[in-house]
C-alpha cells in the first residue's frame, strides 16, 4: 500500500517512512503541501496520507481543500507538533470532501504508536476498497 508523508521536518518524515517501509508500505515523501498535491496527482490512490498541519506553501487545512479527486480508497491523518487549533477545520474540510479522516497524530510519536496507526489505517483502507 502507498503512503504519502507530507512534513517539512525531513527527519520526522524519514522516520515515518522507515517505520512504514518495515511495515510493508510504499512511502512517498513530500516536503510541503504543494509537493503532496503534485505527487498524488502523479501517483494516485489507494493511499494513506500523513499530513502535517503546519507546512509552507500549503498547510494541512489547505491540503484538505486542494486534494485532487482520485479514484480509489484514500484516508488522511493530520499531524502536529504544536497547536491543534487547525486540526478540527482540516478534518471537517476533508470529511466534507468525502475523505475519511482518522484521529489527529501528535508529534513526537513513538515507533510503537506509529505502527499501531499504520495497522489501523491498513484495515480501514481495505474496508474502503471492498
């Protein structure tokens, strides 16, 4: 399964990608929301999106508004290491666009917690696909 990781913190994004790779995911790393949108248009779904709320160019809320309409199952998890003020807005926008949004992920996140999220999201994506 494909996972798009959009975070301007390269170290954290690579951490997520490494955990995801070991769990059988195929990660695509994006430095900001604009790269995420371009990658999704290029590579498509089904996919899980891990999207930081506070990024340059397009933040998580703007990403929720701009996500391309893609065929296939898609789920999104917003992440933040700071204030979660924009989390509710991003989630509501995503859900208004018929995108399944999981619970907010607070950074830093442990390997065990990230693996738990990835297992949950794999099951949720499989349900959306069937």
